[in-house]
C-alpha cells in the first residue's frame, strides 16, 4: 500500500531562495521505514533531510525528528531542524510557540516566533562539550588535508573538537581570502575522520569587513557524503562555546551573542545568530536563530 507524505524543500538561514542551506523536510513520516527515509534523503540529495514523526501517546515531546544525509543517518542537524520547524509552522499555520522535539541528542525546545506572517526559528542545541586540543602531529595532518600551512592558523585558536551533539573540528585561520580559496583533499579528510572519530571540519576566521559579522566559515564533511555544507548550525553553535571556553572572546555579562556567516564561496550565503549563556565562565546553553524560506511543497507517494 502506498504511503503519502508531505515534502518541503526549505532554505535555512536566509530569506532568499537558493541561498542559505537547503534541507529536505518530510512531514507525517511515522509510517516510513528507516530504509525508505534513507532512500528519500538520497533522492532529495540535500546535505540533510529531516523526517518529522508524531509522538506516541505517552511521550513528553511534540515531535520526533530523524536526520539523514544522502548516505547515512546523523544524530542532529541545525539547518534541517530550522527547516523542519519552519515547514511545520507553515503547514499548521502556527502562532508563536515553543515545540519540544525528540532527537538522538535528547529533547530540545525550539522557539517559533511569528512576525509579519512569517516565522523566525530558535533552536536550543544539545549540551556543549570540548575535547582536548590535538597533538602537533595530528594538527599538522588536519591542516595539510585542508590545504593550509601551520602559519595560516590563528594562534589564539587551538585545533580541537567541539560539539553540541554532532561534533566538528574547529580550525581558526587568519585570512578570509585564504578561507575562500581553500581546496581540501577530501580523501585525506575522510581517512582522518575515521581516525579522530569526527566527520566535520569547520574552518573559520575573524577577518570580517562588516562590524555586525564576527566570523566567516566553511564546513567540510566528506566522510558522510557532504563535501561542503553551506551554512552549518552544528558548527556555528559549538563555535560560540569554543570561543568562550578557550577565553578567545571575553563575555563578562553572562551572555555572548554573535552573527556567523557562511556559504560565500559556493554562492549560498546565509547567516545565523548564536547565543551562548555562560555560568562560571563555562558555556551552559547554546541557541541558534535563523530565518528560512520555502522553495517548494509537494506530495510524495512511497
């Protein structure tokens, strides 16, 4: 028997179609098998597709969400979460509210703000963690695989893994020109991912000519089928925690906010606001806020 699902394509972290980060969103997905979800994600061929499932009667959340790249399931995805809740808000004509979603990294509150017949989505991310900086040999290999030299690194920024549920290697460099001309060795990055148990590499710089934009970044995850991700919530959010915990940025008032921009090189520019609340000099809660826009809605029979 055919299963009918509603499918959206949402561009997250932008208000302009064909910019930002495209996410597939499949609503009423509770009757799909894992194999069917993976096949749909492969067919839509976005970096991630979010599948929104109704909860069981006794569950203490509003929706269960699963996330798939074209090749594998992943625990969480920032832009696909923004996209999924934006699609849900459009589909159900929601007013401003808070929705609790269940993911592999826990139950997360998502705030939907309705304004001028449109929506802004704020995602509270999973708990922040920061691993020790890599040893010099591993750092050298990561830097080389990205097409960088050691002298390109920002000396204030250790190369280490940060996470709010789906970890990324943080690599701070000095030059935005260099950022925009990176040509990574994707095979080498894939091999390194297996060794360091982290599939994403977020290269960022403070080299900004816009006082409203703190960072520009690029994110590569070839080990899970994503050569370059346009605008990455699971990189910019942890970056906020990384900057605070390493005391690269001072935030004496208990809250640190900044705007991170990404996607410039691949003509999918987008940005998000990152907010870090701090307790005893340690990141406590990280939120990302972004716009979104619907590119299309269709019905799919599986």
